[in-house]
C-alpha cells in the first residue's frame, strides 16, 4: 500500500511504501526507528522522492501527453485550449497564463471526465492566473 504525505496548502512531499518490494523507480530505504524500536527498513518501507515535473510552454491548443507537469500558457497569438489527459492517469498539472493579452487559456477535461462540480472547462483569463489540477482516477479532476 501507499501512504502519501500530501497536506492542504503544501506541495507534494514524499510517498512512503510499506510491504512488498521497492517501487520500479529509484527509492531509498528508511532507516528511522519506530517507537517499538523496529527499523522501518525491516518492515519493507521505502521513500520515493517526488517525481520531477516536466515544464513546457504552450502557445496553441493541445492535448497534454505527459504524466505530470508545469505548463506555461502563452495566448498572445490567440485563445489556447489545453486538454488534460484522462483522469485515470492521476496526473498533476500546474498551469499558469503568462501573457498580458485578453485571450484566455482554457483548461479542458478529456472525454467524459469533469472537474469536481461538473464543469468541463476552467479558464485562466489574466496574466499570472494559475491553477493546479489533480486527476482522481475516477473521472474527476480537482482544481486547486
């Protein structure tokens, strides 16, 4: 199983895995002692550092094909629609409008996915406007 140390108003920190083998990506064994005196490493616990997030600038409508990422939206040449991958991928995306134009950067869900509340689009209308989006895996995206 997995326990994530994500908290309200905090960026992702570390994922802790218990049991089984180390995840397929690089992991380190925790050598911290539990109150009972049993090292977590004896329980098969591993800490995975946060995945590096790809960063890219988008200047035209596109569908994202990255697992997670930081997206800078420049709509100075015209309105831009950024379609998120299916929520089943459970990706995390931070999208910021970088230009001063009146053109919107619109974030859209894929297929039958929706944002919590039922909307299928989220607009970033002014320079510096930014939201983070997290796929639930169940057809929903949360907006932060």
